[in-house]
C-alpha cells in the first residue's frame, strides 16, 4: 500500500480505472525513477482493488446461480 493512498472503498470501479489510466499516462511523461516507482505502487494498488472487486462480484454471481438449483425439482 502506498502511504498517500486514499480509502479505495470510497471510489467506484470507473474512478479506479480513470486513476490507473491517468497514472499510466503520467508514468511515461516523467523520467524520474523514484517518482515512477511511487506511481507503480499506486497503479498496482488500484489494479489489485479492481481485481478483488471483480472476483467478489463473480463469486456472488456464482452463488446466486447455485441457489436456483434448489428451486428445480426433477422427479
């Protein structure tokens, strides 16, 4: 985690994607290696949060699909 990273729960998926795109653009504008390392930390944090959200959504969708099995009674 980056020390200046705000609470990611307050951001939407779109906000996270926009921050990733913005940092990617700024990454190639600077030639300072120390700044680039800090940007990489932020980008990685945002990407990890997005992946975790998508994994949770997929898991919830699979659980919802499994609940339909109880409704079908084949005799």
